[in-house]
């Protein structure tokens, strides 16, 4: 089974069980669809303009916010290998130019 197929299997399990995924050496929590931090309050203290940034990928919200605040580049990492798919999905939704209501409806 390919890595992508295995990741899809893990993601399907997470979606159906809404709890934790645990399989041998892979131990991580569910995928968070939105950040659980107050990004606006936190990021107002930083100047991202033309900076190279590093952050945990998680919900991807911090990554996109850094770009919106003028970051030159953002390198994101996460122990959960499935978060990259949420990033790709959110990036595609943003590129599709959805309204705020359509975007929230899609992810909620």
C-alpha cells in the first residue's frame, strides 16, 4: 500500500472516530480544522513583513496568517503527517475564491 493510500486510511479513521489515532509508532491527536489560539492578539506583536518564518502546521491557520501579514516564506512542520492534507485542502479552498460563508460551510 502506498504512503498516500495509508494516509487516506488514517484520515478516514480519524474522521469516523473523532478521537485519537494510534498505530504502532504513529501517535497523534485528531486534526484540528481551525486554530485554538487567538492568532490576531498573538501575531499583532510580531512584524512578519519580508521575514522567513517557521511554525507548526496544525490547522494551517497560522501559516496562512503569516503570509497575509507579509511573510516572505513560511516553513511549517508537524508530527502528524495528515495535517499536510488539511493544508492542501484549505489552500485549494482559498484559491477557489469562496465567500466567507462558503468557506466556513465547507469546513464545518
